[in-house]
C-alpha cells in the first residue's frame, strides 16, 4: 500500500470557480500536497494519459474535454491515500455519489465529473510520474 495518490481538478472545476473549495476539502480531509501545478493538457498529452480508453467510443470526447481548459494536477500524501481519496471524491456519476463527496458537491455529470483520482497504488505511481518530474515533488 502506498501513501500517495494522484488527482486532476478537471476543466469544469476550474471553469466553475471551484478550485479553491475543492483543494480546501482535500487538505481538510488530511491530505498533504506533495506537488501541484496549474497547467493545460495538449491533445498529445491527454491522448497518452487516457490511452487505456483509446478504443472506447468516448475517447475523442474525453480528450477534447480534458484539453478544453486548464487543470490542476497534484500528488497527494496520506495513509491509505488511494482508497481514502476515492472515498472522498465519490462515484464517477455525481447522481450516485454520497452526500459530501467532491463529485456530489461539484460535478454536473458523468462526463464533467470535476475530479480524477488514481484507482490503484500502481496507477498512482504511473500517473504521478507522467505529470511530475522528481524535482517538482516536495516532502
């Protein structure tokens, strides 16, 4: 079990002015920010990051959405980080997300669901390394 996870505050979160509120909820839930950047994904970077979905019918829309505006990418640290963060963000479908979760509070739909969180310790490591170089990560 790892103590890190990766997150992206998606373009709809930034566009809707929810960046500060979401980051505040994350920190107040006991997560320490190890790395964070405000950036915009290119088509190439988004296509590579979501390559696992490249054969799915929604892939082109996903890449278009993720490149439609800026994002906040972050590495978070906490005991049991991946599982605790998945619980904090809630179900992919905000209508099914538990009350008080980030997606329940800030997401509008399955396709614009406010936030990404790693789904496993292995993917957290891969996603962190994809978005951050070692000199961008702090203790």
